[in-house]
C-alpha cells in the first residue's frame, strides 16, 4: 500500500493518481519549474561526488552508510545507489542527486553522538571512569549490575583498549550519577566498599579527584593524584600519602636530580 499523500506531484507522476489535489499539485509544480527555467534558477540535480565522498568519510569514522541514511532521513536505497550503483544491472554509482538529498546527507557530522551503538572506540575514558568508581568504593559486581553487563566480562572492560559506543554512553551516565555518591549510602556493605578501595590502590587506579573532565578521555593525560602532580612538591606528596608516584612526578624528580648534578 502506498504511503504517499494526495496533493503531491510524486503521487501524480509515480502512481498516476488523477484526483483534484494531485492534479493541482502537478500543475503547480510544472508552473514553478517553467518559471525557474525562465529565470535561470532551475537546478533539479547537483554533483553526487562530494556527497559520496562525505558518506565514505563518515564510514571511516564509524558511521555506516545505512545509519547515515537514517540520520539524514533519506531512503537507504538511494544511498546504496550513490555508493555502489545497481550491481545486478551493471548500473554505476549515481552521478547526480537531488539538492535536498545532498544537503541532508552533508548535514550528518562525524560526531560521537551519531555513531552506532556497536562501533568499537577507544576505551581510555571508560576504563578510567570505572577504575575511579572502584577507587571510591564501588565494587565491580555492583558496577556491572548497574551497567547491565555480564560480571564475567566486566574486568575486560576495566582494562581493555576498545569498547563499544553503547558501553561508553552507559559508563558516562553511570559515572555522572555515582562519582559523588557514597557507596555505603546506596546499599554497598562497608566491608565490600573498603575491599574495592584496597583493590584499586593495589592496581594503582586513580581516584575520581585525580581527573579533570577535559582530560579523562585523553589517552596522553595523566591523573593528578596530589593537586600538584608534575612538580617536585607533587612527588613529595605522593610519598607522604603513600600513593603510587605518577609519571609527571617521576619526570619532575628526574629533572630536579639532573639539574642538581649539573650544578654540582
């Protein structure tokens, strides 16, 4: 059954509907077309190559062409023809597309929000957020439960390099919910919370306060354990609080010793 509405040029031409509304729409379309041609403003098609290149670039970013079509609100068949043509008939990829289709596809941007749920991405931020929650006292079994994940596979998420987009989204939401919350006030037994904190300390996992929002997802960033990490005083605070010395503090100490030796 057709889903096209009456009163459109498409229903008049493609379905041969001759009701008053469709005839009027076809007449108006033809009148506007002739007027546009007369004024040199008739551009029913545009070059497909820039659109095709954009869709392919989105694919390299992790946004498949079918998802691009969905996000743009255009038919998947048209995007398939844009990329691959019609192979059974030997028809090459589309050379021209309608302007509104081109604009809709070009408007899809390579952003994280547009990526599919199962696309694998860097797991740095997810790993750090979950480790920080464990350091706060949230047991791994409780975090896995809240994320709806298999407890047997959860340790892999805690240490893995790649995670699915859906895991990133779920972890970000959970972190925003729990990073200030006291686990014992939310049903976690005190001994389990303490065991989680000890495990995190043994593993050297940075706590919530060591990360800034603009650095936690950056693979090149280091946690600021002391508030002065990267300085000689930060190195001293590590020793005083008996927490693992971070790389910036180790580097600051090494530079201080080298400068002292040169001065001697």
